[in-house]
C-alpha cells in the first residue's frame, strides 16, 4: 500500500485545501471568522513579542504570522492548527543568529534570518520527500518536557532585563544571573511598573476570563499608557518606528549556509515536533488526523516561502490552536482570516504598534513562556519512572547550562541513550500458573499460591532480542538455571517480536551448553516471523517440532508426558 502522507495522488491530495473546501458547510462560516479574528488577537502580540526574543524587529513577528499561516492553510492537514512562531523557535533562532552574525546590524540580521528560515523550510520539505515524519518520535516525552522547561528558564532570564529597564551584556547562564542581580539597583521604576502591571493584567484575564484575547488587551493597555501618560518621559522604552505596508523581498545569503545549517536542523526538528503535537492534540471526531509527512511538507513550504518576505522560522502553536478550537474553528478558513487580520495590521496599524513599551512585550513573553516549565509534568514522570525523571532534568540542565542549540543535541542524545538503555536491559520473568486456570503470570508476592513445576523452569523474555541485549538476557537466565537445576528450560517467546542473528547464535550456543549438562531447552509461542528465523537456523533442526510449542499449555502437557514416561521407566527398572 502506497504512503498517502505526501501530496502526489489525487488533486485533493496535491492541494489539501480542496479536501476541506469540498466538505465545507455554510454553518461553519461564522464560527470560522470569529475564531480567526480571536486567534489573531492572541497570535499577533505574541508573534511580535517572540520576534524580540529572537533579537529581531517586532514586524518580523507579523510577517511570520502571515505567509506561513497562508501556506499552511493551503497545504496542511490539521483543520484547527494555527501557525506562526513560538517561544522555543524564537530562542533557538536567537542562538543561531548570535553565532552566525554576532553583533550584526538590521540588514545583516534580515539576510541571516531569511537564510535560516529558508534552510529550515528546505530541511522540512526534504524530510517530507524522504518520509521522515517518524523522526518527531525520536525525542521522548520526558526529555521534551525537560527541554521545554529549560527553554522557559532561558527565555525568562533573557526577558527580565527588558521588564525592569536594564541593558545586560549577554553571556552564559551564570553570567546572566550575576549581571541581572548586580543591575537590580539601577532598574527603571517606571518600566518595572509597566511590566508588572502587564503581567497582572495577563494573569487576571487568563484566570477570570480565559476566553478573552488577553495578550491583545495587555498590549492595548501598554500602548494607551504611552499615548495618554507620556511614559517615555519617565524612561520607559518603546518599540519605535515600524515600517507600514507589505514586507520587502529579502534574498538569502548562501555563504551563511555553512554557519547556519546545524542550527536549522535543530529548529526544523522542534518546529515539526511542536506542529504535529499541536495538530494531534485538537483533532475532533470525524476530522482527518494530521499526517506527519504532509505536515513536514506544509510547514516546510510555509517557511521557505516566508523566508523571502522577512519571516523567521515558524511552526504550529499549541496556545493559539487551542484558542482557535475553543472559539469554534471548523476549518483552515479560520487561519486564513487570522492571516487577513495580520495583513490589515501591517497596512494600517504599524504606527500604533510603534508605541508599544518593550516592558509590555517582555511581560507577554514571560507569562506565556513560563508555562513551558510545568512542575506537574515533572512530578508525573517521577511518579511513574525515576530514571526518566533524571533524563528530563538532564535535558533541562543541558539547555540552561550549554545553550539552546547544544540543548537540542543533549535532548536527542538523552533520548537515544534512554532508548538504548531500555532495549539493552529487557525483563526476563519467571512464570507460574494461576491455580485452576491456564493463566501463566510472573512470580509475585501478591500471588504466593501460584503453581510451580519442579524440574520445569518457565521463563518469559520480552521485546526485540538482538546483539545489544542478548548477552544481558543470558546473564539473567544463567543464575536461575544454576540455582534451580531444572530438567527443562521453556522460553515463552510470545512477547518477542524479533530475534536477530547474533541473538540466535547465542541462543544456539546456550542450548548446546545446557544439553551437555542434561538440560533441555524448549521454545514456546513463537510468532510467525521469529519461527521463520529459528526454522532457517541450525537451532530449528536441533530442536525440531518436538521442542517447539504453540503455547504454554502444550508445553506443560508435554512436560507432564515426559514425567509420566520417566516414571514408567523408573517402575520398569525397579
């Protein structure tokens, strides 16, 4: 069956917008329009704020909420997903630009941003063509929790100086903490008041009126304060001039590719991870489930197109998608409405946005970024598995102490190490039978009356058995055999879905060793795939069908038959 997750079959398949237009209902128009306008009230202030996190002019946030939004609406597979930038992408972009063009001016930053965004788009489209949608699963949930928690800490620390009116030369985590602490006596009182007031407005609205466009209201209050009270006289910094109109064409600089491609890989991974997570989280009954490879293609195309119009790296956002869905979005028309509102803002409201205080933007960033750090998620991980809680903390520390780009590498490395650890040490259970049933279950203090069969050792390994873990499985089985000295070791292989060559060779050697000691090895419950491997190997000929059984009941019946046969032989000899 061919993969349907890339645009290459029917016309609707080539352009997903045709799919939702075909199913569109007139009753959806009003809720879609309302959802699009409401989402814009949340998206635009946050997008502008995140642009400042990336060290870019606020209008870059508007550009990012326009072009990628339109492209995704045409090519994406999630009905409610709202696409712009996010706190994670913004801080990763800041780190990438800081390395590629340190201290660069506005023109250099614009070119470097276009190059970075184009690279991100190219990587995502390339990944779609090679059907690499599964790569998003390479970062485990605990590690992603730690990574986002670290991002929250980095962003909040980065924005605090703007919140209190300080200029801090940025450095390592400890340098930034020290600079902030020593600079506190020089904070601007008026700026602190603006920042704290904005935070209070956001928190109050989110708590008492969660459906309200809190960021828009907070930004409007900040602009009103500057207009009516002349806050600039008291040292409150504002955004300043913003060019009105459509964004200018920006051509990427191919000479920057070498410096930017490692960061682009990490940004592309996080963009796709956030996009697919947001899309899956808000699927309603009867809607198509987002297809990973199509999502790669849609977000990649959105980034590539946006790069030439001044956009920074973009992806789906959970908060804005939640607002979109909560207000009643049924289709990507809501996203097109959000893009239309963005266009209107660029054409008409630029002078007004220029009056926005930096402290207001910093407050918006802090309030919505701090939500990335969720202690409840860490506690939930700790309650289930202490080891994965440690991985989450390692991921968090990697971001905070080594930087965000290195933090991605740490997160991926920790995920892979976690996976390697888990597959290298699979469990091997000793089985007993529940009295009066044909249920075989692991030995447990909760079931002391389960039946055991002296002379028959029932063992159940689980998972893929291959060169990484075959030796560990052997080390778990050997002490049991030496201690119990059974006549038969029966391996229940129902939970083994793959048996690799190295593992097969080790199993063959173990069978020979035990046979020489007078201990028989039986295999039970082989899947068709594993049975085919065993049958082709020398072990299959050695065991024959006499020592391979469909289930444990058959193996136990054969064991009882062997016992009766041995008893009869003993009686004859006597």
